[in-house]
C-alpha cells in the first residue's frame, strides 16, 4: 500500500440517506451446515485496514463477524484466524488520525503513521488449519500459484510449505460453508498505479488475464464445493468509486484572478481555460504532443498525490501532476470493462453451483447514497463517512459490518435461512486522537 499524506478536507462526496430493512424472523439455518465456515479472499477478507494488517482489524474482519452470526444458528464456536500479536501493523505501520506539520510549518489533522513498535510477522502455519484465509495482496490468478509464499509475506505467514499454494492450504480444512471474495486485486493494482501497468507479463500492476482468471477461479470454486459445501460468492466492487480515487476532485485547482491570468499566459494553447475559482488540474499525458493537458471531467486524481507539492510547489498548475497519480478516461474504462467481465463470470459460477451471489458492486453504489443504521449515517466519504479506513481502499470495522450484513441478506434470500443481522453501531469507525491510543 502506498503511503498517504492528506489532511482532512471538504473534497468528499455528499450523500442522501436510505435505511436498510432487517428480518425479525426466528434465527434458523434452514439446513445450512455452519459447523466449519471457511473464508477465502484478499485483504478485505483478512480485515486489513488503515494501510496495514493488525490484530484488532483481523478480529473485526467480516468473516469473524459472519461467524458470530452463524453461531446463533448452530455454527461452530471455533473460528481460527492467523492473528498478529499487536496493534502497530505489519509489515508496515498502520495509519491513525493525528497532527502533522507540512513543509511550510502549517499543522493540521489527518492520517499519520502509528508511533508504536512494529509488529512481527512470524510464520503461524503450525496453528493451521485456519477458518480465515484472507491474504492481503492476493489476486484470483495467484490462488493456485506454487511458491506464492515467497512472493507475498502475508501468504508466507500461513503456508507451512513455501513452495505450495493457497488452494492446497485451504483444502486441509474442508468447509461445510464458505464465502469467497476474490478478484478485486486483479484490477486494483492497475488502478493504484495510475493505469501505468507494466511490460512484465503477470505483474500485479496489470489487469489480470481473463482466461487465467476464469481458469483459476473455476478451480477454486470446484474445490470448495467438491464435498457438498454451500457458500456465497462476492463480486468485485467498482474500485474507481472508493475514496482512494474520489477524494481529490480533478477540478480541485482553486485560483484567484491573478493566478488564473498567469496560467493563461503560461499555457496559451489552453484557450484561456483558467478562471477564478475551481479549475481542472494540469496533468501529464504522453499521448498528446505537448505531453500534458488539463484533466477532463470524470478523470481521477489518486489519494497518494503529494499534497505539499500541490499546495506549495505548483503541481497541477505550473507543473503537471505526474501520470502515476492520475487515471484518465481510457484507463477508467479499462478498469470498468475488466470488472464487468470478471463479475459476469463470477455470477455464472454462482448459478452453475447454486451458490449465493452477493453483488457487492451494486451494493457499494447503494452505499454511496448514504445508509442510516440506528440513527448513524454511513457513506464512502473519506474519514468522516465511517465506512472506509484511512487508506481510502479498505473498510473500517463498521464498514466491514455493513458489508457482512449485505452478505447475510443475500445468503438468507438464497438459502431461505434467517441468520440474524449484525448491529453495525457496536463497531468502531475512524478513531480520532483522543481515542486512538
């Protein structure tokens, strides 16, 4: 995860409210066997938050929340996760809300690195088998890759044999019920690299090959259902709609008359586009003759763009914002096309194996309109929305609870069960300095 240095601002989207409905029926599994629930997935499944993996985040993972609800309908009391020892984060420190001073001596509140001692990520394979096999950074296409533990330290903590693969590890703990949320990283790496991609085939900065994605995903699903397990497949959200890409508006360049006139003289080919007020940033674009242009409506500026460079050193005005911090319209369409292609296949898999299909893509768009739970409003607004953590990609405990409730809703609808919903408000959102430590 890239580092984030962004003070709290008013750039976030505003949302209306809608209120979810919850079943009040008596809890019932309706024949589902929750005696051994296993979760497969990536960082979202692991409970990753605030730019790192840490113990309380794992304890508040959505699989842990689902397990607690499954217990209410006869599920096993045991749910094992590969827990870290502490709260600092591993292999890098997590972000917390705090005060920092920029290069001009201005102090403000925003995400800062936690000051505690860095955790240790010792191998915990001896504690296996686990019920939560969420591995931060893993793509669907990586799930059958031998030697993956060498490539990914999170997998290295879990795998007893570094030359094995994640599916082989999961097979050691045959599930009676499973959830599977794989695929986001098959597009996310391309997005967080600003659509730069890589000439290296199979690089995580590229969108995954469709044929490989389908082949591996099919193998994993068939393995999970081989012994009659039921389950739920979650699809891939539109990653371009998360705070990592929506917090800084493309027209976030605010000018007065004097600065607007100076830029119009500096960029005579821009046809006097600069005016007092909001303007589109100047960005690099190697596809145009000049090598730069103004951003277009709908294009996205990444959360990782250095804020001091924009405020004080002319980035986005006198100096174009580097390409790696921008998603242009073509790159956004590449992401959306791949997401649709992958999700269509995931739905086919759910239908073919009679599994619940949780459309998290549509649900996250619903969340964007605002959701009220027992008087508390949640939205994807960075920091203040309550749903997303300080890395702008992963959820807070409350956000994971919201996602878990949608999974329960779909599981109940598909299997005619009545697994109870979760009280979202009992979990934390963003903690501010008085309660961070």
